[in-house]
C-alpha cells in the first residue's frame, strides 16, 4: 500500500505540475485579459483613475528545442534558436529567460565544443545590435549588455560593457568603433568611455587610433561623430602642402552648411604663407521630379615674388560655374537648362587649386542658358538662349544676351485626303524660323563693365524655305528648293573721310571714320535651286571562302543654285584718300551679326559622289544556324566640287575628299580628308587660270586614327558582354586621353553622392596569374599643308592613355602623348590607386611641364569618418606673367 500510495502521490504531483504549466501557458497567451503580469496601480485610491499596464503589448516567444515555464517564479526559459517579440522589439539568441515578476528578459549564446555561438541579436525599430549577453527591462526600457556590436549609419561599434539608460541614451565602456566590416578590423578608434545617442551622435572621451591591432601615437582628447540620415553642418578640415613659389599652404578648409533638404552651401578657403589666398563657394540643390543643379564661385588672389623686388607680381582670377537640369516630368511642353563656365581667361592656367585637365588643355570657355516652350495646338516652338564664348588665348569674349528663336514645324498645305503625299505638289513642305539676337563682343579687361555694351550688335532674321521631290526617269530623284531671307538691323554704318587726321597705317593725312546711325534698316535676299540624285548598286559575288559578296553603293548627285546680286542696291561709296575720284565701296551693314547682302551673282553647279563598301561574310562554322554577317568596309568616300558659271576664270572650286571607316571589329576608327586644287600657283602664291599638269595639287590633307584595345578583347565572349560594352545605345565609351581630373579630397559633393554606396565593402582578392586586366587607347593625328610654294607637316602627334590592374586592389593609369613634329612629350599624367578595403590610397602625378604637380591621399572611404585622412599635395609652379 505504501508503494502504491507513493506512486499515487508522485503521479498526483506531476499531474498538478502539468496542470500548473498548462495554466501558466494559457495565462501567458491571455496576458491582457487575465492581468497576471503584475499591473501597476496608482497609489491614490480613486475610482476614476484606471490601472496602467506595465507591458503594453503581447509577448510572443518560441524555441527550437524546448520551453520551460516556472509558474512559481514566473519565468519562461527558451533554448536553441530562441526568439521573443514584444511591440517593436525582436530578440533572438541561443538561450532566453523571461522573468515576468521583475519584467526582465535575459539572453545569451550557447557554449559547446564548437565555441560560443547563437549570440543574442537585439533589434528595436531600425536599430540592431549583436552582443555576448543582454539583460533588458520591459518596464524601465533599461538594459545591461556585455560584448555588444552595433551598426549606426555605417559606423560599427564594439563595447565590452554597455548600459542602456533609455531609448535615447547608451553609455559604453572600453569601446572601439570603425567602418571596416572585417572580423578583424583594418583599423579602429579605441576609447575608454563613450555616450551613444542612436540615430544622432556618438560622443567619446580620450581615444587613439589603432591600425591592424597596432596602437598609434595619434590621440584625441575627445571626438564628436554625428549619426543622421539627414545632412548636418560641420567644419571641413583642410589639406596642407608646400610650393616653391607660394610657400607653405592650407587648402580646401572651411565649413559645410546643410541649409535644408533641398540645397546646401560649402565655403572653402586657401591660405599661402607668401600672402596669396583663395575663396570658393559651392552649392547644390535638388527637388525631386522638378529640377537639380549646382553652382560654384571661385576667386584667387595670387602673389608672385617678394614685395619690393622687381619680380613681384599680383593678379586676381575668378571662375563661375553653374549647371541646371529640369526633370522632363515637371513640364512636358517646356524646359529650362543651364551650363555656365565663365571667368578670367587665365584662371585654369594660373589657378593654384584647380586640376581640371580638359579645361587646362583647351583654350575655350563656353556657357549656355536656355528656355524652350512648345506652343500646344500650333506648329510653333519658342526658345530663349543666353550664350557665352571665350577664347582664353586671345581673351576675346562673345556673348548673346539673349537670342530669341521661333521655329515652325514643317507643314504640308497641299496634302491630299487623309494627309496623302502622292505627287510633288502634295510633298511640298514649308519651314519658317525667326531669330533675334543681341550680341556683345568684348575682352577680359572690359568684361562686366558698362563699356562692353557700347559696341553691342542687334538684329532680327526671318527665314522661309520650301522644297519637294519627284521621281524622274524611274531611277532619279529631282528635288527643287527655294528660300527667302529678310534681315532687320537697328543701326547702320556711315563712313566719312576726314582729311585732318593722320592715318596710323600710312602715316599720311586722311582717315576714314565710321559712324553708327541708329534706325530701322533691312535687306532681303532669296535663292532657288534643284538637285538630281540616284543610287547605283554593284555586287561582286565570290564562290569560295567565307567572303560571299561585296556590295558597292554609289550615290551621285548634281545640283544647281542661283542667287542674284543683292549688294548693288545697298552699297555706298566714300573717298578714301586725297584724290576725290578714288572711292571705296562698302556696305552699310558690315559688321552686322547676320552679315551683309550677298555680293555678286551666284550661279553655280555642285557635284558630289558618295561611296559605301560593304561585305557579306559567312559564319566560321558552316553547319551552324548563324546568319551571314554584314561588314562595313568603307563607311564613306565622298568627293565634292562646284562650278561657278558667272566667273570668267577660276570657275572650279577645290575638290573636297573625305574618307571614313572602322576596322578590326570597330576597334580602329580611321578618318581622312583632303582638299585638291585644280589650278596652278604663280610665284606670289596666287591661283592662275591654268590647270595643274598633274590634274590636282594637294592643298591640305589630314588623317586621324583612334584605336582602343583591352585584355577583354583576348578573352572569350560571354553572353551579355556586348551589352555591357556599349552604353545601351550601341555607342562605345569614348577614351579619356586627357586623364582624370583631381577632385578635392574633402569634396562634400563627392561624399554625398557616395553616401548610400557600400563604400567599405571588402573586395575579393583574386590571383591574376597571367590574366592581368589592362586597357590602351591610342589617337593619332597628322596634318599636311601645301600653298604651292612651301609644303609642311603642321601637326604630327600620337596621344595614348590606359590603365593596368596589377592586382585586384592595385591600379595604375596613365595618359600622355608624343609630338613627332616638335620631338617631345605632350601633357603627361600618372595615377596610382590602392584599395585598402575600408581605406583608399591615391597618388596623382604630373611629372613635367608647366603643370608639374602631385597629390597624395590616404583616408577612410566612409563619409562619416572622411576627415580621418592624410592629404599631401604639391600644386604646379605656375608661370603667371
């Protein structure tokens, strides 16, 4: 009986425990209904005040192996792949213990023969952390964490002990933070204590930099790191260096203003020990689905030499750049765009802090601001444009402020029913355009002064044209055309002879003076012509080999044009010396922006012949299903000349010849041109009315060749390679023969554009063996001139650029050229780069020439710690005067 009683007691005890566990489980699921989780009540006894729940959400949990509930101590233990969710909190770990009595949850990993794994991962909203263990209080939101790892806006933090005071404040001890994603970071900044405000900032005490687990002597007394998805204002640390002509300097230091979500402002300054200084302002703006752009203004005050000595010089340069683009979605029928680059002609050549290779090597600055609108329901569209063109060598500037253009789409007033165009009359179309222009021609010295407007030119031009075409003799196309031009000017030139002044060219008395007379003036002219053209095809078939056929297409054309002499009725005469009978004929419209009336009758015949050569090639495998491939052997071979009927001699013009083709699977682009003179030249270099004995004399000739080659050309093609090679529209990338521009290392625009990229992603290291990626771009140019007396090669140069990846993380680039005529190298630049995973290294070097300089940079890739860098550069020693 005792044994039976004992069994009964044990069974009863287990049954009771099972019943209690089940009851506890049911109660856990219905926490809010049953109120068993220790509701917090107000100490004031008042029926109007309802008790407030400590836990304002339902806790759900699960585990892979088992769940143990202790009803007496009110705990739940979860083992293996445990997970607990509560409101916006998600906790995963190897072991989780829920304590409903104390409103806490404790989580840790599982330690076995394989080590410590299933470390707790705590996630609340967008914040996520991984730690060795964590103790979290549901009631106070406080937490105690050991061995935590968190990621905040790209910054990875490690801390031995962390105390979470509330949702907005976290204190850490023995903390390391880095942007390296490696298990053993490339670098980290170590500090004894820190304060973290998630999503806002990290404030740390005394800290030092550690590279590859090796402490460095670089210490900081404190640090403040902003953590925000939004842009924040802050100081920009300058780079430093020294120059032979300017001394020691600091460049690109200043302040970044995050003014709003739509635009910002960066103010940078340069200081040099010899007294030179520079100021730069940059602003970017963007409004989604509307517009975007950026604006910059650069000013430099440059001092050369020592004050008081004869070599002392001082100059000021400025440059304004503005680019604006409009989203087509914002206004389908109108658009506004701007591309401005203006300033001092010597800016790019004298600047101490500008490394724009393309602008340095060219001699033209240009700008354009335009607004265009399509008038809906009409064939008209209107555009208003302001332009600027500046030659940096001659310092001549031409501006249009503004230019008005009105265009009418081609209309066909004689079409048949349903818009049919079956005959020449129905095919007759008309075009109309109006252009008004206010043009200023000035120089650097008069730029932005009132004097630049004194010689401004203005005028309006109307153009009307019509043409049609019809078939003749089955194989020919006849295309008659006519055009009319009407020009309006608001001033004209009146020349007078002044016998009291000395002519500076002849050193004698008598000067012709020009007076500008305001008033409305106009002239018009018209012309008409006709052309006859056809296509001739010739095919040569081959019976053997892969080459199946060659087709030669010839497109001959002959045209006739006539224009009367419109200058006679407008030309005036003026006495040009002391002899009153010696008169000079001139046009009162000379110097006008739309020219002068056509002088002399034009009655000429034009002849042109265009040739195209194509081949049909069979596939290598005759049994394959591939179709025959068409290969263009000769893109064009053109001949053109004119015969002027009105002239009594020298009626033939030069014969213009042009040739273009692409060879070696479009790798080589070859273009050539020639101008052939049919007439002889006398001892003065003038044409005489006698043909050359050898028919033609080459007056000018030129040839250009571009060739691109890379290691990919020697690899087997994979599906999709052709699409990647082209830019979506079949066009190949244009090689950059000038090399890359050196951007400022603390350029905020570069940081913002790369902020969302995985800047610290570790690139996989690959053993290249003998497959080293490389690329080579070649450009050759040759020009020849012959005036009949002297012949010479005016240009003979080879440009080349390329890149070589020595390894997956080492890159070398170069761009240079060789002038065969002058026997010397042209502008040369070398650049070296090294991917250091979370860091990057760049070295740009221009070894010789007027622009000789170098720039060395090593720094963290991440935008958050971009000021952790070393930047050393030597600007070019400019020859300013």
